[in-house]
């Protein structure tokens, strides 16, 4: 039986960080009962169209999921496991936490509810940076939260943000990263370069000239330095922004990068689900996008049983593009066997066939330039991957290969 992953989006935060463009809202009060009912109804709809599947992973993201009462997490997990039998026991169930909304009893309750992995938004080991970002926790409270989580969970991850103007001097970041690794000692880290999305407070500050961002060469140097520091401490980069000890990779996020099916539940959530169609021996993959606004999402569920604003069939070219964009993010890349199987299973139009036939010649051109490598991986599987020095060019590489 095929597997599927489940993402639950919790849209509420105590306050919005200056760099955040996620679908999140500060709140004064939350109607937990109506949120629970909406989650349950949308999961039931998703199960009705996804067919019989086994649940591979589940992820509570946001927003700030650690604002969710543990009973709500428990009820959602109970329903999910009733709708999709777990692929194995235990499955990876991650919940994102912020230090200011985390305490020992709540973490114990989350574990009892079925959560197996905690991801904590540390973001920085310097209080002045946290203040600039609009974070409401301190370095000390982050250290305490991680220590508390490690006492309860075997699998703890942290997020950090780098390559902003506080890291103009490269040692400022490498020293901060080393301190985080040595102090927190977690088996998994997500290390993201800062971005400046339009509509955010940090974008407005950038436009007003309140700080000078790093240039592309400075960012690239920090990225290479990040690899050096993490490897020194035994953390291997397995995806563009993710590092782990052996056996602690995020299985849920790998579902995205390996282009597996996943269901998105909650306001603003999106998913990719393969659905069988009459008179077609192959499943067709659909893109699901939920309403962003919480109340509109709930009204849609009350009206038609789900909160998806759009459900769109993906063309073969869209599928190939997404598979490539996601797979090339992985350090091990994409197996050439998987690419060949995909091309065999699709019957594209003549114009599409011409594009696919050009694909391997483009790969060879990049291979000759050292941008892409072909190598024998485990069990002598040949993979297509981006060379380490070109990791920050994945979007451009994928665009060249496809278009």
C-alpha cells in the first residue's frame, strides 16, 4: 500500500517576526472547538480522495504549533491514525515549538499525545539579533527549552537564521554556529539564510536603508563555512539547509524533496496528492491549496467539506519540474532510474517529448562544466546531483534543464 505524509498548519502566533511571510496571525483569542472540527472534517475529505494509504509522517507547522493545547494535538493524531494506518511504529511526528511557549509539562503532554520529534525555533545565539528579528525569547530561554526537550524527546531539532547584516564578518556566524552546536548538542539543525520577502517589516527596513544586506559572494562564503563547521562536529548536510547526525534526517521533509505524496491540512496549507482516474492506469497528481484566511477556510469546510481554494491537475511538465526542483536540493540528488521511470510512465505531447529528449544533453553539458555530477551511491545506484560548489544555484540549474 502506498504511503502518504500529512502536514497540519496551525496559523496562530503570539507575534509576527519581521522576516515572516508565512500564513500566520497574532491572536487575542482562539476558538479551539471550531478549529478542531475544521481539521477533522478536512482530514476526512482528504482521506476520501487519497484512497487507501499508510501514514508515513506527520508534521505540525505554523505559525506556532506549541500554542496548541495538547488535547487538540492528541485528537488530531488519533483521527489521522484512524484514517490512515501508520506505515510503521512509531512514525515520525514532529511539532514545531518556540521557546516562549514551551514548558516541561506541555512537552510531556505532547509526547503522551503521540509526538515523537520536536523542532525548536532558536534562530540565533545572540540576544541583539533576536531582538532585531522580533523574537520574544532570549538566548537563555532557548537554551533552557532545548535542554528541557532533550530530556523528554530523543529526536530534537533546532532552526537558526544566518547571512544577515549581523554576519558581515564571517567569524560572527561561524562563532555563533559553533556555540549553538557545542551548547545545544542536538542531532539535527535547519540553517536558513535570511530572505527579505515583500510585505514584511524586514523588507521595509531594507528599502529604507536601515541596514546593508550581504552580497551574493559573502552569502556563498558563509554557506561554505557552514558546511565546514557542521562537518567538524559530525553534522552532515543532507539537503541545502538541513544538517544531521546519521539517522536523524527529517523524514517528513524528505517526503517533499523525494516528491512523495503529502496532504496539507489547515488555512494556507498545500499538498500534492496522486488520485486514480477512470480509464487511466496511472494516477494523476493534483496540487491542493487551502484558503489563507482562517474564517474563510472554516466557512468553506462547513459549506463543501473542505477548505481548499484550488485543486489543480498538474501537467507532465509541471510534475517533472517540481520533481527536479525538489530532488536536486538533496545532497544525494535524484536517482537516474527514478527520472527514467518517470519519463516512461508519462505520455507527453510531441512538444513535451522534444523537451524531455533535450534533458539529458543539457545534463551532460552541466556535467562537463562540473556543475552537476553523476555518481554511484548506495548499492551502486547512479544519482544526478548538484556539485557542492553549485548548491546555491539549484533554482537556476533546474530552470536551465527544464526550459
